[in-house]
C-alpha cells in the first residue's frame, strides 16, 4: 500500500515538474520578449544607462511604438517606421525612455527599441555635400538629400562631423545636420 502511494506521488510530482518546466519556459520566453535585447547585441543598454539626460540616440528597430506614458498600459500615440532614426532621450522611467524627435514631438518608447548608436538627419531643403576631409575647400564625394539618416562618428570643434551614409564615409558641416549635440 505504501509503495502504491509512493508511486502515485512520484507520478503526480513528475507531472508537476513537467508542467512547471513548461510554464517556466513559457514565462521565460515572454519575459525575454519583454526584456528586449540580449547582452551580446552590438549596442548595449549599459551604455545608455550610464549617461545623463538629455542625450542623443537612435531607434534600433524599423517599427517602434511611442506611447503617452512609460508602460504598455498607455495608448500608442504613433509608430516610427525607420530604424536608425535619431531621437533625443529626455528621461528614463522603469523600462521606458522619454524621447523627442526632430519635429519636437515627445513620447515614451521601450528601452529595447533604442540604440546607443548616434545618428543624425540631413536638414534643410537642398542636398548637402559629403566631403573627403573636414575642411571647407575639400572635394565632394557625394550629395546627401534632406531627410537622409547618417551614422554620426564624430564632430570636431572645426564645425565638421564625420559621418557614414549609403556606404560612403566623409565629412559634412555640422550645422547642416539635425539632432546633433
């Protein structure tokens, strides 16, 4: 009789263990989906967490929901549809950054959707020159249309920024870019 109860207990316990493992795996997958990027990704959230506000960053994904407050319970105000789009981070609350875009619109985005990579937007209404060197008399290698997103490498005191766009690396006048500090 004791052996029979022990066998029933072990079977029930093993079912519970199987269900527990299954539940843990489902919970873990859901948690990973909510947590976002993993440590081995190119841009680390640690970089974003160590700097003060405000500061410039970019959107990591091609689709980013911007909410009215810092959480999924807040309504979506709009959706960005451009990976690399430059934003200014204004604050952080829990797992959300408050951000501002080039048009001055503000909202909240999940931290996993934001990259530490700095980008900028070509401003103005006319194409600008991408120069070989950071000097006013340098030869132009390409032209960048207004609204083009460029990866920002460095800006110098001379007023020129080293950028990359469309496979080209060169220099542009800093005042011709938007979302640059």
